[in-house]
C-alpha cells in the first residue's frame, strides 16, 4: 500500500450556529409558516414561500436548456423515420435511473430504443470507441443517446460519427475546454447555457429532454394535452437518481424530488423501486430523501460496483412485480458483499494511516493492489469524513499498468478543478479525469502515483487554509422545548432536505444523566434539559463524557415495542466542564 502523508489524529471539530436573516424568517412566519420552519428555511437562503413550491408547474421551463429544442426536433424526426435509438448509460444510480427514464419515456413517445451500459471493469466510463464498436456490432443503432455521460467523450463521439452513427449527448458533468462534436449536446453546465439550475442530475436532464420531445410531438399533432403520455409517472425514478447522485437540491431539484416522493408515498411507483423499498425494510408510505440516499440508492448502486448495472436497470424497467422482487434480492446480496469489501478496504487504509503523523498535510491518497474498483469511492468518502481532507483512493485499473482513482472533497476545495490544475502543470500525468466539486475520478499510470501525490498535495497546500481542514458542524441553534415532539419530527420529515439544503441540526446544552457503550462501538445517553429527559445515541463513539455537555443533534422518531419516542441522533459533543 502507498499513501500520502496525513495526520492520523482526528481533525479539530467546532460547533457553529448557522446565521439567519431575522426579517426574512419573520416574513415567512407571517405568511403562515411554522416559526421553526421559517427560521430553518431563511437560514438556507429561502426568501419567499414561492421558493418552496413543489408543484410541477413551478419547474423551470425546458426551453431554458441550451439546444434542447434541437434535441426535441432531432428525436421527433428519428421517431418519425423509425430509426433505432440506443442509450449508452452510466453504471451508477444516476446513470441507471436516467437510462430507465429514457427507455420508458422514449417508448411512451413512440421510439424504437434499446440500451447498453458499460461494465466498469471491462470498458470503463462513458462513450468510448470500444463501446461504440460493441454497440454497433450488437445493436446496429442509427442514433446513440448518452445519459449521465458523454460530455468528455471526444474520441467516442468521433468514432460514432466516423461509423455513421449520430450522437445526442445528455449529461450534467462539468465540461473540459473542448466539447465532443456530437449532433446535439444538452447539458446545463456547457458554455452559454443559461438554465437557472446548474444542479440537475443526469436523470433530470433526460427527463427535461422528454418534456421537450413531448412538446414537439404535440406541436406536430401526434397527440394533444388530453391524450399525451403522462411523463409524471417517471418522477419516482427522477427523484431516486437525483438524491442518490448527491447533487445540490436547489428549488428546481426539490420539486423533482418532492413529486417523486409524493408518488412513492401514494403507492404510485414502479415495481423495481417498490421492491427495493421492501428489501431494504423501508416503508414507502413515509418515503424520504434519507431512504433514497441511504437504503434504496446503495442497493441499486451495488450492481454497478460489484457486478453489472444491467440487473439494476432491469429492476427499474420491469413491470413484473415478481421479477422485480427477485432482482431486488440479488441487489441486496450484492450490497452486503459491497459492505464487507468496503469494511475490509477501510480497515486496511486506516491501519497504514495510523502509522503516519504529519500534521501539515492537506490531502490524502491511498492505493492497494488488492482493492476493488467499484468500492473505492465509498472508501474515499469514509476516509474524507474521518480525516477531513480531500481524499482519493486508487485501485488497479485491470490492465496491469494503470490505476483508477475515485475522490471525495471537502467544502472549499473543488476536486475536479484541482485535478485540472494537476493536469495542466504536468501534462500527460493524468490519462483522463472528470467529475464535480465534491466528487471526481481519474486514471493514471501506477508508477506515477508518487508524482501525482506530490502534485495533488501541492495544489492542496496552495488552495486550502489550515482553518478549512477543521470540521465545522453547522447547526440551527437551540430548539424550543415544545418542539421536542413526534409531531414536529413528522413535520420536518415532510420537507425535502438534502445536499445544499441540509436537514436541520440543532444544538443545546444538556446535563448528562447516564452513558453506556452499545456493541463496543456506540454511546447510548440519557440527557436532561429544563427538567425533561431525552434518549440520545452517538454512533461510532465511545468517549467518556463530562456531566455538562453541548450537543449538536438531529431529531429522530424512534419506534420500539409499538411506542414512538423522540430520540436525539448526536452529531458532535463538546464538554463544558
């Protein structure tokens, strides 16, 4: 194993109260909003109740996406000419849901369409020349449509064009300086696109393309508003992909997620999503973004991480409940295997990091030649959380010479831009890279890892101040005693929280009544404030706490033996003695 230098001690953590504009909160309260919600929403940048609208009519119009009208005309002409379309998908949850949305939506609109998803271990990511060759040999498409990939596929698009296959790129990843020469590109992050929401997931972009295509077909007289296909049936898929890809839940994405959750809660979801809820032992009648991000999404993602995303896509596209349940059970088994592999890899990484004590490091890179490509991203996320540094974990690339890295970052360090800086400073070092501010991937030669580590650390030292390497636990301050209630928790659960619109985290001072360690890993606490006692749990900690503590916590409705009680899920504790 090889690693960069880092401190093996946990980073300093501080509790901070998130500021909020009092006048805005008061205005929201006067509009009839719950006083705590008014404070929470104003602290997250909401300035009017209209920004919290979740009706589909409040979505930004598709016309704001650059080239979407061209894409609609292109696809409508292809449908009229009965051309064969093939979706080239990605192997994560966003890619799988985008593929399912494309397949279901395009078929509803009259297209002849099939799909292919690259096996990450054999072909890697995106529309490569090898995937173009495989697609032509096995499916003979007239048109290739990429979902959740393609914006960096210069060579693949060129190869498709050379073979007479037209390409429509739908993607949301950040583009490089050069764009592929596709027939049409729809991506809110491409140059000159002024779409108000740059945060659409890949599945969201594809949903918008379908909305534009339906409008074009309506204009051509294929149907009217009364007889047109109902694309809102796809919103459970859109919500799942949007949450699982951890894109920012701006106002537009919150609408997509809220509408998808509404369908799930009313039982109007696809057979595969219902089966994934069931196998995860989650209740879709109370579906939340947490369910999608931490129960349903990981099981779907496990297909692409451990095996082949084809079974995940089949789960989302079958209408046979029995078949969906069988696949969901397979995905659950794969997810258990993924957890075991992740724990093994994380233990290995921590073992080597525990031997290193260099306090001035800003980044972390870890490689082991026994690691699994499909799991390195999760391990990077775990290490990033523990050490609070931009982290890249590498696994063998499968060809004997390259290694593939998956990175996760911290606020204030744009990971994709950092890789771009390394690439410009040392041309040829990185074979390819792509991603977002908080997550990115790359490929390098195995023997170049020390050079990359050094260059990446230099970028980290240039861009990061020491204070940025100290974890801030942002809270919403104290919560009035009256709202430590199951009813208030249910009110919070009805809202759409997520990336960029964080779930409420409160903070207050408590007297510690008792503490005990559960399963040698977690702290079970009884806390007291103003004469009221509360159960609390701090996962992953066994600290011996003083009698007076400041606690950052989330509210949880804990059901046990038929009773539902308020429980505090501890985020951080500071001693006051």
